[in-house]
C-alpha cells in the first residue's frame, strides 16, 4: 500500500496553483482529492458517526473551495489548514442539519426512557455485548444507573477524560448497532 507523504501533497498543491493549462489543473486536483479523501471521511465519521455519499460530495466541493482559497505565500501548513477548515465545515453542517430536523442528536434521556420502560430490554442486552468491558461499564453505570461520570471513572481507575472518551465511543458503537 502506497502512503502519501506531506511532500507529495505539497508538490501536487504547488502544481495545481502554478498550472496554467486546464488539463494540468484537473490532474493535480484529482491527486489532491485522492490524498485528502481519507481526511474528509475521518471528519465525516467524527461529526456524524457514519460516512455517506452526500456528505462525501459536500466535502469534495468544500475541499476544492479550500484549495482555491489557500495561499502558498502565507506559510501555513496545508494539511493543518485542511484539517481545521474541514472540521469547522462539518461541525457547521451538522449544526444546520440538527437545526433543520434532518439529523437527530443523541439525547441521554431517550436512552434512559427506553431502558426504564422495558421496551428495549432484550435488544439492549444484545447491543451492550458489542461494547468492550469498560465501555459497557460506563454505559451501565453512568447512563442507566445515573452515576456521575467522575465516580464511574474512579471506580474503573481511569481519568475523567478517558471515561468521557469511552462513553462517546460506546455511544457511537451503539448508534451503528441500532442502525443495522
């Protein structure tokens, strides 16, 4: 598997910026998009929990705009610029979708109500089997039993930040499992 270095990306960027022929610009742009696609997918997965074609296409359009707006002479690292700008873009996109009602944000009370009502008892137990021990413990103690996350972290002898990350990862996994 060939890995792309920052030098490869910088060379394609410089080639794109300096190219005068349309054909050359398109070729450099194809290279840049190929190099940046994993970053786009990573940002989509981070903000939405899944990757779909619509979000990917939005990312390509935004990437082309960002490449066109990037100024070589400012001496800002290109990939750092792309990471930051794509992160901001997808953050804003998620907020727009949530505001428009196109995307349902995770709400702990939803999970608590369903658990307490007994409606998902069997499925919930099966879903929890898909989590690691620590993730399951955090979900059971913090969300279901309503213990403070800092107390759960202490019980597991973990930092609060790591417990928060476990909770976030568990929720992502549960979302994926629920959608299957």
